C-alpha cells in the first residue's frame, strides 16, 4: 500500500486496513484538523500525530 495524500476539501479517509507496515500504522498525510475530519477519523480508529511545522500524519494502529 502507498501513502495517501488527503485533500483539504474532502474529509474521507482510506480504509485503516491499508495502513503501512513501515512505519507501522501510517495511513495518510495532509488534510486539516477540522472538527468534522477529527470526528470521522476517531470514529474509524485513526488519529493525527505529527511535529509542529511538519505535515499532518494520520495513523491507525
């Protein structure tokens, strides 16, 4: 599976089953931290984890 670049205009996520093996659980990058996106992510077991100044990375263990 390859890393998915999220759009700021579409809050849909790829299936968590497609998360990378290395680094373990990395699913997507980009998008934003809008309340709608965060709710959708958390409902699917996906969470953001990144460093300030870096792109938003989305993970699913």
